[in-house]
C-alpha cells in the first residue's frame, strides 16, 4: 500500500540496508551533533548472473512526482536500479502524475506500445487499471505496489509487492517513546501522561498497520503513552496534513508522526517546536529543531528483482514481501540534537531482535482490544467487494501481518489509540 512544493533535501544518512545497522546523523562528540549530509549507500544491487537484453524496457507509473515523498522514494529506487544494470534512458520509461483512474490504464497501454517488458505502478488505486491491461497483454509482466488482487486473480503476468514497513515504524516508535520519556522526566509534557498524534491518509489497513506498529514501538519503552489519529482523506494534501497536525498539537499531543506524503505535518511541528517522526525521508534540512527519525521502504531490491527475472525469463513471485533482512526497510539518520540520550543503542538492539526473528510487532501479549487479549482474528486477506473477513491470522501468539499476502491486512483497533475522524 499512500503535491505541491516540498522543501525536503533527502541528503541524509541511511541505514546500510543489508546489515540494517542504524547510523546516527552528526558527529560522535561535540556540543552540536546535528545530522550529516552524505547519504550512506543502501545495500548494493547484485547484478551478477544477469545479462539484460538490448531490447529490455521497464515502465514505471507513479501517482505524483518528486514533490511527493512517497513517489520520490520510488523514483530514487528506479534511478539506482538503472545505474546498477547500466540501463539507458530509453530502457527506463517513467510516467509521473498518473491518477488512480482510467489514465492509469492508458499509461500502461502506452508503455506496452513503447516496448516495455515489465510495468510497475506504485499506488493502491492503480491496481484495477493495471489488472485490466494485464489481462489484455499476457506477454507483458505487470507488477503493483501495495495491491491485494494478484493472489486471487491467478494471472501469470500480474503480481503484487510490499515490504514489512511496520517493523521500521515500530523501531521509529521506540525512538518516539524514548523521547517522550525524556520529556516526561524534564516536566515538558503538555498533560499528565505522554500522548502522541498521528496524521493518517485513510483508514485502510496499510495505514492502520502503520500507526499501530508505531504506537506499539513507543509503548514498548513508554508504557503509559496514548495516541490520537487524525485522517485527511488524501495521500497528499499539504494544507490538510498541516491542519491535522496543528489540531493534534492543540489537543495536547507531545509528538507527531504521519502516514501522508507532504511537508504539512513536519512544518507544523517545526513551527510549534513539537518533536516529529517522519515517513519516506528525513526532514532534517527543513526541520532541524524537531525531526527525530524517519522510516521508509526501499523499493530498489524489488525493482532489481524484476529486471533480473524478466531478463532471465524467470517467473516473478505472485506476492513478494520485502523485509528488514533483505534490505527493503530503511531508517534514515537519527537527529542526535533532538532524540533522547541512548536512543541509538536501543534502536540497534531492537533491529538486532528483528534480524534474529525474536521480536514480533503485533505480539498479542503487548496490546488489548476492548480490554481483552486477542486470541483469534479473521482478516480480509482474499479481498472481495464486501471486504469479508476470511483468514485466521493469529499464529503462535501474534498477528501474522504480511504473511498471508504482501499487502497489509492489520485493521484491528487496539486500546490506547483514539481515532478522531474515521470517516475516510
């Protein structure tokens, strides 16, 4: 599964994706640690064993453009993969600002006619239009981020992909919880107990999974934290996102995070001096005084996988899920001037648990629903028009997110999180 002007410079330190060791921004010592400019390279793209045919072309459809942090994340991944495989500009066709409407189908057909062997689209609402094109052109591979239909449509040339970003959000939530503990100890909370705010786009499972994992990460180190969520009804609306953040701050929230794609919420936090955890890229350059950390999906591993599979005439997974282990989840540099002391060591310890497989984000011992432990839950995995729950997803004491399909299906409303306007 989520654009005007973006005053964002994505020159930040990233996690080296294969090791996924969190790297802080700034120096190890000194009065002001700050956040460094150079980007630590993500995992190297392995091109061994692949000879890309001269007539190979890949088409990529994005819902917005570089002004959207969400789409910029994909565009940067495309550029990395292009460079790794030595693809010419003629072999990589990027279509920007393609809405979740019939224009997506038209864009897909144009890419087919341009000779693309594989076509990828990045937004949830693109899926039905991409599927229509896939049915008409069985010799072209169609791949879609955040979608839900591939495992039920059973087309050999239609595929879904996503990543376990809920793990990255959980780790970012730990940083948030430690910051709240520091604020509490210093008497800087707005109320008696720590409270976070979260700006969400829609009430889709992708967003619910994201804000819940962020909350559980914070709660793991700050047990008395609560959270309020405000929805905008849009993946990208800078005015609405800023207004939502401002309303959460006015309601007493001590820290803000988001699943929305503009600088609206980070700007509101910087203006109000409220700590902010972002998504899809560091806002340190624009919000030096409030930015804490940011998580994102790295789509380069999947796009490289597509190039390899198509070039080698090999099958593509129907549902592909990226993980922390394969470099598909990133955390951007930690702002040492804002984060609580000791945060970096704690985050590295949590990441080590994920790599070892000893930590489950949605462990049912860590949350309740209406005061009770969740022991069984049917999720809507095989999505139908009525969104009928169909699959048991409580496995070995945890909610098995992204196990039954790549796209998130966690839609549980747990205790401690209040939805302010769940109409979207």
